[in-house]
C-alpha cells in the first residue's frame, strides 16, 4: 500500500535530516513530481517548533523564480508535511560534475548572479537565510538556480 499526503503518492526517500525525511512524491492526477519534507514534530522541543513555524511563514511569503517554491503545508498532530518544488540536483553536484574541466567564468557569474538576486529578494522582504551553503541551492537543467529556503526564518528591521 502506498503512503499518501494529500493528493500525492509518496515514493522513495531522497533526503534525510535530524528531524525530517524528504520523499519524492507524485500527484495522483497530474503526475507532477514534487519533494515532500516530512518533519517529525515529536522530536522537536517548543522552541524548535516555534522556529519551524516561523520558517514556514517565511517560505509562504517568498515567491521568486530562483527560490524553491512551497506549494502546500499539511499539519497533523505529530507531523508537518511541506510540499516543495522538486530540483534536479544541487550546486555541489554541479560543481563536482565539472571538477575536472572547471566551470567557465561567464557561466559561474550567471549562477552567482541568480543566487545574489534570490538573496536580495529575501532581504527586500526583511527575511534572512540563516544557513546558506553550497548544498542549499538547487539547479535545473536550464541553468536556473533555486535556493532551498528551509532556513528562512528571521525577520529583520520590523
């Protein structure tokens, strides 16, 4: 029997963290593939839960082509399910694929500019990304970088 979250069939695990697991999922009608982050709220203390919900509020605010989209939030007594845009691979993987040949400077500048645009957009919303690292940005095959903003959680200047 397949596990479901809303209208999505959960498939294989594509990521794992301390309090969460990320599953590949497929919409039952459209076939669209997404990532669903399953967070076990029982493993979180009250402060961590408050930070989690603050991050979700920030993710809902952020709508930018270079930032992974949050499509849906499903909250149950024990789990929080975040339905997210699915990226093909992350910037680290891209760099490693080109470790022998390197990345052309103009291409690197284009990727870096996209990351800076995404961060600038967040700052315009008074949101700070607390955990930016090479494993965070995801890239699609068309060269558009998407930051995964699971650590967007701090409002500043308000």
